[in-house]
C-alpha cells in the first residue's frame, strides 16, 4: 500500500513539474518572438518560438510539446496578429510537430548527445514538412499557392539561422539540465 502511495505522489509531482515547465515554455513562445517581430534587436529568421517548443517536448514529453507548439502559435496570432491566418495555422502545425517529435524521439532514443541531435533534426524536418503540407492544403481552399521555391525558401534557406541556433542552444540547455540532475539521463 505504501509503494502505491509513493508512486502516486511521484506521478503527481512529475505532472506538476511538467505543467509548470510547459507553462514557462508557453510563455517563452509568446514573448521571445517579440524580440524579433516588434524590434530590430534580432532577425525574424531566428524563429525564437521554436526553441521553447523543442525544449518542452524534450523536458515534458510529446503531449506537452504538441500542445505548447500548437496553442502558442494560435494565441500569438490572436494577441499580436503575428503570424496572420493561414500562416498562424501552418506555424501551429509546424510547432506542434516540433514539440511532439522532440518528445517522442527523446523518449525512445538513448539519452546521448548524438541521439539528441538526431531527435532535433527529425523534429525540425517533420515540422517543416507538415508546415508545407498545411500550406498546400490551405492553397486548395483559396490561400496563396505554395510553390516549391516558397517552401524551400521558408523551410530551408531563410530558416538556416534558426536551425543553427536550435542545434546550438537546445542541446546545451538539455545537457546543462542533465548535469544538475534537473532531468534524468536514462
């Protein structure tokens, strides 16, 4: 009976921690892009909302990453009108895929640096592809058509600074959190 109580307490504690971290990541998704969208401090190509979504997926798991990615983009669109519809919905799909895939990959892959990079790359590719698929679907309903050049420009060319930033910052943050035993390595 005592082990059930301890297990239930541990589960409640983990849920509370995940909820708190998800809330922090959600808030960062709303606030960090303001540095690039409404000021000239940073380039919009850094795509700062991607980093907290990836972190949320890694730290809290795929359901939290998916929810934070999807909902943060929609709320940013409502609050700040950036991005506009249909971009808001396409970005929501992209970020949801980032968070979900990061969480799934981190759960199933060994907790090593190479696996962390593998999870990051798979998450980013999946997110960019789903962004393109969503935009393609919207173009069938009257949104501006998505050409291969437009997809390549957004998904790869203009995304290079953000891709490098994510590949640099996210592993450093995850490794730092592992070092201080904030998250488990195994």
